[in-house]
C-alpha cells in the first residue's frame, strides 16, 4: 500500500504516504489533565450510509461498496493509538453469530505488524482494552472469554438485569452502572474510564453510541471517510441518531485528504474534525 494521498487541508498540501497518515496524529498524547481524549471514526457513502441490510443476514453491515483496505488501514492506525476501544452489545452478538465485520483491532495480520511494534515503542499495552455499552446486557458470555487478554468493561444503567450482570462479571467483565434506567450516560462513562486510567479512547460503535457521547459533550474528534459512491436504500444506519441536538454539534475541520485509489474508480475523502464545545 505504497501509494500516496493528496493533502487538501491544511494548505499548502502535497502528497503524503497513506501509511502513517493518522499515526502521526499522536492521539495517545492528547489527553489533558484528568480528561481522556475521545475520538471516533466512520466510513460513509456520499449519501451518508454507514450500514445496510444484506441477504442471509439478521443484522446490517458496512456496505462492501464503501469498505476498502485503505480506509481499514487508517481504522487500524487509529486503534493503534488507543488504550481503550468503545464498542456495543450489538458487536458482541454479531461476533457470537458470525456476522461481525472482523475481530476487534489491532489486527494480527502481517500487514499490521508495524502497528504492534509502534505500540510497544510508545509504551502502550499489547492491545487496547474494551468498553461495551449495553442496555439489554444481551452479551453472549462466551465472547468475553475470547478477549481474556484485554480488560473488558461493560457500561449499562441502574435497571440492568441483575442476573445478566452476575453472569458477565463471572466471565471477567467489569460492570459499571453509568446512568438511570437501562442506558449508560456519556459523561459517567468517560469519567469512569478516566478514573480507571484510560487516556485515549477510540469509539468504534455506531449511531446510538455516538449520540450518547455527543449529547454528553465528551467527543473530541471525528474521523470520517467519505467514499465517493451513492447507495440509496430505505433501511440504513447513518452516523448518529437520537433527539435533535440543540445547539447542533459544530465540527471544525482539522485535515482533509483525497485518496484516488479506493473505492476503485471512485476515490474517497479522508476528513478529520474537532468537536467544538457546545
Ligand atoms: N461504516 C462505519 O464506519 C460503521 C461504524 C460503526 C458501526 N457501523 C455499523 O453500524 C451498524 C450499527 O452499529 P451499532 O449497533 O454498534 O450501533 P449503535 O447504535 O451505536 O449501538 C447499538 C447498541 O449499543 C448499545 N448502546 C448504545 N447506546 C447505549 C447507551 N447509551 N447505553 C447502553 N447501551 C447503549 C445497545 O446495546 P444493547 O442492544 O446490547 O442494549 C444498542 O443496541 C452496524 O451494522 C455496524 O456494522 C458502521
């Protein structure tokens, strides 16, 4: 993957190698005082689709028309800088049913070996720990065992099912009650993670987890790849959904790159935004 991307912002730009593009952001050094640095990442079509249904599947998936190895490399680079990944109950159910897109990063494939070396050189743990947001606690307990080498936190609400809590704790999960009702509240989640010592938090779930963090004003940065395709469809996921945000979340452009190589024949924009305080 030796080819370059074109920097469009900041100007003046120029050609830069794709590999290392986001590693250079040093997200593991951006935490301030007690506040961890929280960032997320999506790949979307130009009409804003991040997931669509597919034949023979019970859950939606990232459309193959937008998923591509170059964006995936950057996804892995972002994970390489994290000491914790935030995912959802949905991901662990998909993992159990064989519908998950992939294992949680950082990938063990040879092409990501440099990222493991880089992590070690930066004094980060071998793999990021995991936080699962789940209201239902419908998390197949056997999937926790497959992540036994990582610390696993589960965030839920006060009304969570006590039996499921006990079962998840017995399987090695650390349960945090982080809100009234069934859902976890974003500020409480990030505060608990900060207290546990996490400094760089990479959010790789979907629209309602992102909304939880936006509503709580705790997201620092969004990485967004726009694959230059239009997908339409009536049943889809987009970046975020929930009660309308008033005021809206303003996003300041940090960087923008043009990648002509993928998706094939179309290309993509690699954008990065800072969330301004609301
Ligand atoms: N294109 C991309 O870049 C991209 C990125 C991420 C995801 N996706 C796709 O988007 C689709 C949706 O992903 P997703 O299901 O992870 O999205 P999500 O809407 O963020 O997460 C859904 C699940 O997360 C839990 N959850 C969310 N907010 C919570 C809160 N405040 N408190 C407690 N639990 C909470 C719930 O789990 P329980 O049901 O267990 O209660 C909920 O069902 C998937 O198909 C995924 O592949 C695409």
